[in-house]
C-alpha cells in the first residue's frame, strides 16, 4: 500500500502540479449537518481517482489495520488549518470539530501488482461536527471519476487475483449508517477507532520519504499533549515475526475486535473484552463460557482454551462465514486466513 | 435501483424539507422488489416519532435491518400477513437490530434468520407487540439463537408475541431492567422464555409448551450486569415441554434437561405463583445454583429468597433427562417430585440449620404436592448421613409481595 501511494503521487506530479491550483478543502460543506451528495464536493482530493490529497489532508496508515475482505485502504485525515489533535495514550486521538477521517477501499486487479489497475470501491468519511462525529459512505462510480453518497448501504460483486495467483470473488458490502455505528459506538457516542498512538507509531512512506508518523504529526504541529517520541506506545505488525506472538495477537484483537468487545462497546453484553490493555484473563476469554453465542459456540464450551485452538470458540467464529456464527459480524465475507493463523498459533502457545 | 418512495424520502431528508416526514408522520413502504433498500432507508431517514408501515406480503431480505432513530413504530398488517423472511440472509447477525429508544415493533413476522430474530441493545422503552418470530423448519440446531432478544435495555414490553424454533431461547431478556413479558406463546424452542441477569421482571399469562424448558430465570457470572433479582413468574402455563434439547452444547441452555417446566437458577427474590405446570417429563419446578465453576468474585451462584406458591401441578418427572437423570433420579427415584431444590447453600452452618432468613426457599402449595431438597451441600459435608428432605412443611414462610411493574410506554399510551 505504501508503494502504491508513492506511485500514485508520482503519477499525479507528472500529470501536473494540481496542488498549487486546486480549491482548498471545503470547510463549509464539512460542517453542514447534511452530507454532500458527491465526494468531490468536499475537495479533499486534488486527484480523486488517484487519491492525491489536497493541502492539509495528510495520509496515514495503521500498524495493524481492521481486516475488510482483503480490501486495500488509503487513509487520510484533515483538520481545519491551525488546529491540532489532542494526544491520548490509550484511546483514539481527539480531533477538533471540522476534522475528517477518510478511508478509501480499493482492490487492485492483481494483488501481485498492487499499484496497477486499482478499482476504488468506496470512500468512508468520518466527519467531526458540532453535534459529534458522523459517518457517511460514498460509492465510486463506474468510470472512477467520483463517488456518490449511499445512506442505506449497498452490495455488489468484486473480484481480484490474490497474492497466490488465485481469483477471488466476493459480494462487497457497503455499510449503511446504522452499521457504521455498529462498530463506532463507544459509551453511547460515535467515535473513530483507528488513529490511536500505539497503532500510528511506526515508519510510513510519505511522498517526501519515510518518517515515523508520530514524528511527522509532531513536526507538522498536528498534535498536542504528546510525550516525547520514545514514550509513545507502539504495537507489533501481524507479519512481524521478530515480535512475540502475544504482542501480535493482542494487537490484532485490539483493532479487529475491541471496538465492540469492551465494556463501553456494542458487545459489552458478552463479557468478552479484548482491548490491548485488558489484563483480566476471564474477560480476555480464557476458559470463559459463552453467554448468548447461540450456535456461534460451535458446540464448544470456552472462548479460548489455552493450548487448544481447535476447541476455542474465538477461532471457530473467526473461521466461519455464516452470518449467524461469524465474527466480526460486519465487514467481512471471507475468512482472514492470516489472522486466523496468527491467533491459532497464539492460543496454541498459551499456558 | 432505489424505488420512488425511497428516493423521495431520501431527497426530502437531505434537502432538510421535513413536511413529508415530520415527527409523527407516517411512511408507507411500497411492496417493491427492492424492499431491502427502501425499508432500510426509511429506518435510517425517518424523523423521530414516525411510524413506518409495511404492507401485507412475503418479503425476502439478504441483509440485516437496523433501527437507530428514536421513537419509531414499525407496523405490519398482522403477524401472519406481513412476513419478513431472512432465509437467504448473507450478512448481519440478526433480522432486525434496534439501538434507539422508544421503539415499537408491531403486527409482523420475522422468519428464518441465520442469527437472532429481533435484537434490541441498550434501548430504553422497547415494545414488541403482536409479533411472530419463527424458524419454519421446526426445531433445528441450525436455527438462529434467539427469537426476541432485548439486552442491556430497560422498560421492556413483550406482549402477544409468538416465537417458534429458536435454537437457544424464544423470548430472551438479558441484562435488562423493568421488564414485562405477557400474553405470549413460546413453543418448540430450547428455552421458551428466559430472563437472564435481569432485575424487576413480571412474566405472566404466557404459554410455554413443547420447548426443552418452559420458563427459565437464570443468572450467569462474568457479565456487566449480574445478580438477577426481583422477578415474578405468575399465571403462566408451562406445559408439555417435551422437545429434546437441540441447543449447541457450549451454551448454558444446552444443559437444560428436556421436560423442565419452570427453572430458577441462582437469582434472588423470585416469586413463582398461579402457574399451571404439567406433562413435563423431567420436573415441573426446579430451583438450583449455577452448576459450573466460575472465576468471578462478585457472582453469587445460589438461588436465594425464592417463593413458590399456589401453582397447579399436573404430571411430571416420569422420564428425566440429562443432568436430572444422572444426579437427581438416583436420589429421588421415579417420578421426580413436583418441586426440586438442589439444597445448595452458603456454607456449613446453613447446610445444617438452613439458610438465613432472606436467603431461604419458601414453598406453599396445596397438600399432596411432592417436593425434595436434594441436600447437595449437606451431603458433601456428612456423606454418611446422605439423603434428601421431602418434608415440604420445613419450607414455610414467604417473601414480601412486590408491586407490579409499570412501564412508561404504557402510561403515555404510546
């Protein structure tokens, strides 16, 4: 994805110095209570189909991203000129009113050539307005020139050739507004999930070169209240085999599950809490019985049986695509085999 | 793709023109082929206080529906006329998810959801009236788990509702407060009606039949809300609960023996009266502690301050199942008594002299009602004196009557 972004930027530079002449990000449209009908109305991009950000729109990535049917994602944040995000050590940064978090979902035709033939499918905006955060989904049109607001969700076929050369076909689901809330609600308030210190604190390929994202935010005065860089927490990437299984698995659970599975989240009723800082073993699922899992239990008795992934409900539900069984409930129609493999190995090694 | 109605509603909402969908307005859903999209759009864009009408017909859905706008009524033309079928559902873990306060779902049916039928999470004032939730192929482990499922909610009303075929509980109220379940029918589910980890519930005038267990009042550890209490179960019929347990084994209801009438597990301040129980092959009335080991300091596994009185008992206990067959039958012989208490108490003193007042089990039934205290704890301490206590007169006393639950949505005539 990093490679892809650089390529796209390079392409847009060749096609002309767009940033110098483009209209600025449309703060007025951002603050309207009603969403704009077209993504282009916000002026977040100077080259929308190439995902080239406008001035003041910064790209970012997460060390461990949420799995969404193998979609590639381009993430950006925008804050009104001169404003800063408030640092938090454990929770998502507090971005000021007028900010936008942008996430575009895309599928390269062939994952072995991720910078070529990219199909943009959807761009989600989280907009911080006076009344709180709001979520809107924009679905890209056929010719990839713009994306149109979709409030009630939509599903359509998407296919790609995966990194092993196999063709994959899915029904891609654009969430409706309520489904957005299904993950983004925290203590009854709509809240972003991704931009947390621990998930941002690593090197990112900016157009100007590699730089630690937290260093970039600090250097560009985008963040207030942060400690020195060496005091900011970080998590391990899924594929980083130099990190312990525990660190990688807990980071995976944190970003893929814990927005719901925490005391303040939509899955509070389960009593299964998977945030990165959770230390209570029963809450983490160790020999914890399911509550209302129904047939999601798969005839098994415990969420996690240390040492035995085959009898752990957590693995059973991650490996299912049956809507009455699978976890997460939303945002995937295929199994994330790499994630399942990681958690299987982790559970196998648990004492 | 969007129908005219959907497009119109959407257009008006976006333009800020509220004439057609102001508070209290009525949104009619057309019987269009793309009802998935038009109905979901209406559920999102309706102004608070609106009523959404769904016409008569059988409508197919491939994804879950969800409601997050406050004070919305969704009304069909009758629970056998407006049928929302989720047989081909490919996404979403329930048919309808409600997360907004003041919701009222009325006169419609939800069929064949792979997951739960109707779930309400964190809702204040949820009313499910004259609704049917059914898995049309009968009892099957592949059916969804819960028919009607309010959780972490308060002011819950379930009235004149029918649930058939749930692989866990037909009507399941979990971690909620101020609850009425009445005039409803639960049949061919694993648990007919289940109140779990909840406070202040009136369960009355329901019929629970041909389930594995008729009416269950449960409390489980390791949950945000626990210590279930203040529950009245009265004037129900829990009869012929004779369907073999088809729940996936990991779930607590998977342990319920086939043929259980009314079962109280842990909880305190529970009053069970005026019910008719009979033709339940394991036992009509069962009072037990939470049976599994647990890691939760704040959890009380015992059933305490339970008052069972003035019920009518038909035949029961002639063919016990599961744990009742293995653990109770050897102690009582056949048939199992009408009322069974496991005798689990908090410590040696209580094992010898009975629980403190306020923790005791009280029974007042017509003469001839059979009973057994299985004395599980006492027997562990003094195995040479193992036995059971069948003398019902040792369990007199009562608990103070509690006032009926009154819900705000009924006060305002909503």
